[in-house]
């Protein structure tokens, strides 16, 4: 008689396997977003900067993915921050200028908080209303100060002694220390730097003292061929920088190109010193993640709210749809997802940030978010239908620099801009004219291309659901100082 032991053993093993617990799911990643202010991509060494180095930001790029074509949809601080939170264009989230953000609307932070994430917002907020969707928040009122800044912590104002970049890093590390260990975290750590008035700390105050910073190739642009918008704008290095920006009056009798050069050096050195301090503090936070076993399960995203003119076209500030204002740095270190040192050249927008955060947290992207998750790009698997054109719109006029309202479309090879209040068009062939010095709108050789671009502009405008509700009268600015409860300085 045959033994049935093997059969019984097999059945027993199968039965045991059926009853065994399923494999444990990988823990949801922590997400750290570092969102700086006015940091131009051409002031990061990982983007090939010729004027400074950023070794700690470069660590994020080396450990993950650098995006070479990241753009904003409205190049100004408050609107960009509203887009970061909502994944929507300015006309959809209600913040086209400096008006107050409606905190009752859904945001990525609220979705993640509802899904069990411990959420925090530290540093520059600049949205008028109190942050919502955060378990902890400590924000600068308005633009905030570089030295001994005031913070509003969970509704209570306090003054903190020290330098703002150091303090924001301190508060970031403190949040990480005190977080509940049984939850993943979503933390926004938002430097004030390098926003105007560019006040460096003592450690970096003498950087570049013994050498001059090279001027950009378009430093002496005369704006010939452009619309009147370029000449009207009040953000010229030679004419519009104030003594508070240059930290003093220029030498007596200095004029013309010599005065312009003097102002540029005073401005750009302080700007880069503020970047250096911010970079040091990014390094402190990265070191904390590594030393405390968090680096391998924390996605680190670095971006800026908009680009910035570093003397390009003779300007400081941003706002225009020209490249140095439109383009932003975007670095994402996503362990296990993005290959270290990888580069993505697909066109990505700040509307994509919130959907990416949702997707990385394992949550479905809401249908009303207008961007797309960057997770496929991080995996090195760009979808076949990825965008090849983007829509831009700027509203804020005449306050702060008199940049005419405009909208436009940028493709991978060309750009068409319409200044709607003065009925003026500009067209640039980005392959032949990457510095955007030649407005070719009236050149017959481009007539067919411009017709195609106008159709593309109509398409992306419709896709963005922009029906011109803010075309003739943008909402009134709401920048009145908040009146929070107060606490004694340092408490």
C-alpha cells in the first residue's frame, strides 16, 4: 500500500501558504518639499551656473532627477504658491495676483493629511490666509525679514533671533525630530531666500569680495524690436535698483555703463550670498535625513516659485514670459524611483507639483487638478502623450514694476506672447534665438509658423479653461498685514 505522506505534506504546505499573511506593503514615502523664492535655475551649479556653486542642492540632483525644462504658469510669488498647493492655474485657484488664497479649497496637503500623513508648513507662505491642511505651521508674515524675523506659529506671532535661512532649517529639523513616528510626513520647508532685498548673513557677507561676477550675454539688451512692454517695465539694473538694494549710494559722478556695472555687482553678489546661505541650510536638512535613517524613504523635491533675471536683458525680478523668468529649477530625489544622476528634458509645469505629491503618496490624482504626475518621468517612462506645449498668463499691472499683462504659448522650439492690453505680439524662434533678442513676429519667413502658434495658443488656453474672467480687471491686491495674537519675543 502506497503511503499518502507526500500528498498530505503537500496539502499541509499549500494550506499554510494560503493562511500566511500577504507580503507587507512598502511603507508610504515621506515627502519633503523645499520651495525657495526667486531662485533662478542659472544660479545652481547643477544647471551649469557660471557665477556660483550650490553643492548641497547638487546633492539632490546627484541622488535623483534634474528637470531641464521646468516652467511656471504665472511668474510671480503668490500665484505660484497657490498653484503649488492646488495643481491649478491662477484663474482656477483664484490667485492671479497677490489676492488672498481661499484656504477652504482642496489642496495636496489636505488630501495627504486626510490619508494619514503628518503635515507641516514652515517658512514663506505668502498667501494671505492661514495655512490649512497642516498639523503644524510656522510661517513668515508677508515677505518676512532676513534678520530676527517674526514668525506666526499656529496663529501666534513671535520674534526669533537670528538669520532667517538658519531659523527655517532649525524649525524644519525640529519638526522632523518631533513628528509622530507611526505616520509618514509631508513637509514644506520654504526659504525666504534669495528674495529682495538680498541681505546676506555674516558668514557669507564677504563672498566674492575679491572678484567680480561675470555679466550675462544679454546684459546690454536695448529691447529693439520688442513691444513697448519691455521698455515700460521698471526693473532695470541701471535705472530701477534703489540704494536699499545696493546697500548704499554709488560713488560720486559714476554714470552710464560704469554705474550700471557697479549696481549689478552690488546686487548680484548679495543675491548669490543669500543663495549660498540657503544652500548650506539645505545641506543641514539633508544631513539630518541621512543621519537619522530617513533618506532612503524620503522624497526630496526642490523648486523655486519662479525664475529670476540675474542681469539678463539688463533686468532684475521676473514676471515676463521670457526664459529666465519662466524657467525654474526642479530637482527630485526619489529613492527606488528616480535613477541617481538622471535628467529629464520633457516640459513640466508647476501645475504638476501637487499631482506628483498625490501620486507619490499612493493617492489618486483629483480630476480637477490641471497638472500631471511626474512619477512616470521619474521612472524614465515618459508617456507618449506628454505635453509639447504650455500655457502662460501674467496679470499684475501696473503695481510693482509695470510689466504689462500678457499670455502666450511655449513649445519645444518657439514662443508666442500676446500683450493683451496693448494689443502687441512677440514671437521668438528658440532654436535660432535662445536669448530672445529678435522679435520675429513681423518677419514673412515665420508667417506660417506664427499662424500655427496662434492655433496652438488657442488650444492650450482652452485646455487650461481660461475664459478671460480676469482679462480686463484683475482682483484687488490683498496684502494687508495680518493681526495675529502676539507672544513675547522669542517665545
